[in-house]
C-alpha cells in the first residue's frame, strides 16, 4: 500500500522491479519516524490498518522535501526490517507472494537482512497474483474444480 501510494504520485501503478527505490538513498530522519510508529504498534500488539496509515504514515510520506526515490528507498528499508523481525532465525524456506514479490529490490533487501539459513522463494507470476483464488477454488470438494479450468 505504501509503495504504490508513492508511485501513484508520478502516475505509475507501482515501482517496476523496485528500480525507483533502488536509485534512492535512505532518509535517516524519515526512517527513524517510521520505525517509531511501527515499534509503538508492535508494543501494543495491534496492527497498523488503513486508519493508522492515513493518520500517522501518510503525513510522513507526503513530505515532498524528500525526493520520491529516497522515500521509496526508505520504505523498502522499513518493510524489510519489519518482515525480518517477524521471521524466526532458523532454517526456513519462505514462499513470497502478493504485490511486493514483484519488487526485486524489496526482495533483495529482505534477503540481505535475513539469516543466511533462510531462503526466500519467489514463485511464478500466476501464483504470486492469484494464490487466493487458486486455493479458494481448489478445495476438497470436487464439484468446485470446474470453476478454475
């Protein structure tokens, strides 16, 4: 949501392969502010939903005194950090899906922060984009099978 919000400011749906973010620099002040918001959210055991995003994150992202590429790069750093915090430090293989899986720079940022024993597996585009539909329609009930063919 955050990365696409920023790219929409330049009339793009998303940052193709994270190229814009990769060309930016981490803005320490922005990163510190975002880290504080997420740290507070973690300590309260709550999630940061749309309302929290609009109230606390959007004003920081809308700071146009920071170059767009730098805001994108800083967000990738934050996202990678938050994801790595949630992953146990043991030998794992993690299947990566959803829109962020298309952002090669983000995936590389996460992998660099993970334990060397942890492997990220990025499947093909169809699985990334349609995993929910696939699992929803491929239940145990045979009569549902015809909907996906």
